[in-house]
């Protein structure tokens, strides 16, 4: 284990009756990155977070925070933001944060700065119950930042928010990461993970499907549609090109998947140099969601 | 310890419901204490009309009996239920707001969380004791013609008994709240048990041979409330032949402390085992 290991999880499993919510899952989080835990609803994301935060008892497996079992001291270095913010409704924002600072043995002096960071300073003396969902969620983030955590865990933090609220939260997460705080973000939105995270673990039925860098795992191969006056020859010529990974037939078109970074222009020039007159050339973007669903579907088989 | 107390204070400091219920309790308690003698003597006047001899007025507020009289009044089931309900509200709030979970995620251990609530009920019991002590002191000084050290401290022990009784009751309400976790249901179960179920059970157990002390005497709430029994308001009741309590019985105190420890253990145990 490296010195910068924030969290290591080995083979955790949790069953609820006949359903296996988390199935032999292992994770390793290192300092400074933004990790996404991606999966459809019911794929075991929240249960996984529940287990590593010792709210739910696992049936098997182990986990360590900062190389140690989870103690209450370690908890003070872990900021947690859940889908539904949990505060005392009758206390004001600043009173809620002061209470948390007492629990975390943190200085209350940083609270004003945190409230400014999440843009709630002007509303600091309003009772929590009067807050909108977006404000509540931002207050959760401020609360999670009390006591200089090393990692912040967010479970579906943008659920139910309006577009402005969603974008505020995503910007905040990135901003927090620039302070050197590691992030673990659970989400069912591929788009969110793509926009925010550096690393991703894809979960389905509690099992890990993939994990790695977002670029690698969720890399989208853009396909190029090609047709020419002599389709038979086109195929063999394309297959000779070392920059072409795959050639697929779709109706009367050929779908070409090239190596990343190989421009369409180069492909066109290559075909001209081989004496082929192209009658159709178009780049087809695969939608991210479709790609994600494809990944899941492939695994179902 | 100081930290846990500070946390609890931050939670209730600006909680209106808390201050409303506790004010209602003290208004009810203190006005009850002030009116007790008046009502009692009015009842005696009423009885005197049909009595062959004139019945003497009672003196509720003279040392040393005042300690016993007032702690007895403060331990009537309908009165003690106020602070108990308050404790239930405070604990169940934590579960319904899910702040119990958040507290633990922020760095309180499960044990700390329970301990903070035990500190709360201890301080609350002490505070109630203090109010009762001060009001008794004032009333006693006003109404007693001649105060001696002996008359002042004799029966002072009832204050200690009252504290144990209040603590047992509040820890019991804490126990109900931690087990059930829902405010409405906890209050319903607590009230039903304390006001209806236990008294009825105790009564049924007495029926076969009219024994005053059956096993019902040792039920947790009955035992606790019996630490301070009917006071010797006056020679009146004595002349009618009732057996009256002169001292706190230590057996009751010990049993109450035993119950308190048992409830504490069950709360800690369930918090360690259950998901939060």
C-alpha cells in the first residue's frame, strides 16, 4: 500500500436476504484524485458507502482508512455529503456548522470562509428549514469541509437540483479538489462522472464491472461512416491501414473505428492515395449514455 | 465530557419546543406547589362540615415536611411525564432528522452519542431538583415560624430520593426513545406504560388478597415513584390510621439504580448492534 492511500477496500460483500447488494468489491483510493462510483440505481453504491462509513455492517471483507481501521478520529478527516442533507431544522446555518465544529474539535473561525465558499454567507442566520434544496446541499458541502478533511464523499449530490444547482455543485467539487482534497462521488449519471471525475469504478448488481481512469474506461470510439464507389475494395484497403482498429458493416455503409487521435482528414487522404473515390464520409458520435448502456449490456450477457 | 455537554447545549439552546415544554412543566409544577395547601385546606373545610369534630388545617410548607410534600407532588405521574416526553422528543428528533447518523459520521462514537444523552438527562434531573429545592426553600422560610438546623435537614433525604426517581424515569424514557426511534410512537408507548399499563398491573396484582406490597411494587416506574410516597401532611391522615412514610427506603433507591444501569446497558448495547 502506498503512503498516499486514502481508502483501501478488500472484497466487501453485503446481502439483504436473497439479494447481494455488494458483491466482493475492492477499491483503492489514492490522494488527490476525483473518484466516481458509477452505476444505475440499486447497483450498490449507497450500500458500499454505508459499509465503508460503518453505518452498515458488511457480511465479509475489510476496509482501511488512511491505512488504519475507522476510528472516530479518522472520521473527522472524512467529509460526507448525502443525497438528503441532514441538519437540525430549527438551528440556523451557522449554528448547525458551529455544532459540527464542536463535534470535530475544529476551530469555528473558518466557518465564515466556508459559508462564503458555498455562497451562503448572506443567509447564515436563516434557519435550515427555510433553505431550498440547492442551499441545503451547499450547506452539506460546507459542513463536510469543516476540520480540513482529506477526503470528501458525496452520494448523488445533484439529485433533485435544478440545472443551476447541479452546475454549482459540480463546480464546487472541482474547486474543493484543487485544495488537494480527494473526492469520492457516487452517481448514476455517466455524464456527471465524465465531467467531474478523474477515475471511475462502474458497479452493476453490486459487482465491479470496470475501473480505471475515466479517459480509458469511458473512452468513446468515434466511428466514421464511409462509402465508396467500390465497397468490396474499400473494405480490404481500410483493413490494411494500421491506424484502423475495426471495420464493421452497417446496412450499405462501412463503420470504421480508428485509433484515437487519427484524424478523419488523414483517413480521407489515405483512401485517395489508394485510388478510392469516397461517396460518403461522416463522423458518428456515439452518445455517452448509449455507450454506458452498451457496457452494462455487454456484461449482462 | 465537557464537549458532550457543550454539544447537547448547542442542540437545545435555541430549540423553541424544548423551552416551551420545560416552561410549561415548571409553570404547572410551581403553581401546583403554591396551590397545594389552599386546595388541601379547602377539602378539609368541606370534610369538617360533616365531621363530629373540627378538622385541623394542614401546613404544607413547614420544615422539615416541606421537602417530602413538594417532592411528592412533583412525582405524581401526570407531572413527571412532562420532562420524560421532552427527553423522548429530543432523542427521537435525532433519529427522524437523521442527525444521529450525521453526528457519528462527523466523529462522535456511538458510545459518545449515548453518553451525551445520559449527560443530558442527568443535568435535566439535577436542574429540576434545583428548582424544587429553591422553591421549597423559599416557601419553607416564609411559612416556618422557627427554623432549627434539625428541622431544616430532617427529611432533606427526600431530595436525594427525588433525584434518583427522576433520573430513573428519564433513563427509562431514553430507553424507549432509543428502541423505538419514532417520536409519536415512543410517546404513546411511554405514556401508555407509565399512566395505564403499570398502574393497572399493580392494581390487579393487589386484588387477590389486598396486600399492599406485591411484586408490582418492584416494577420499574412504580418502584421509582414509590421512593417518595404519600407525605405526612398532617396528623390528620395519621389519625385516620394510614401507614405513612417517614424516610426514604434504601431498598427502593438501590433497585432504582439497578434499573437505571440496566436501561443504560440496553441502550449502549442496541446502539452498538443496530445500523444507524
